[in-house]
C-alpha cells in the first residue's frame, strides 16, 4: 500500500467531516417530517423494555457515584 501524503490525508479527513456535519445538521423537516411527527415516531419506543430500564438504572447509579460527597456540617 502506497503511503499517502499529509495533504491527501487531510483532504480525506475534511471530506469525511463535511459528510458527518451534513448528516447531523439535517432537521427532521428536511426528511419529510415535522418536528411533532419526528417525536411521535420515536416517543415511547423503549417503554417497558427491561434492557433500557436497566441501562437507565445503571446510568443513574453511575452519575450518583460521581457526584461530590457532601461535607459534614458537624463540628468537633
């Protein structure tokens, strides 16, 4: 495999970034849906899903474990 020049590598990366930016900046309206229809499509899709509920529980536990501990207000 031939080595690419730095300029070629940069050009490829710029192309990929531009493609990713285009995807993330595309609002639902441009996909033929209003914002309300978009939300309706995905609203509640994880309802009563045990795997999703477990993921939410684990996330909450992790966030609680990373919070700073409250300092004791008792004086000695």
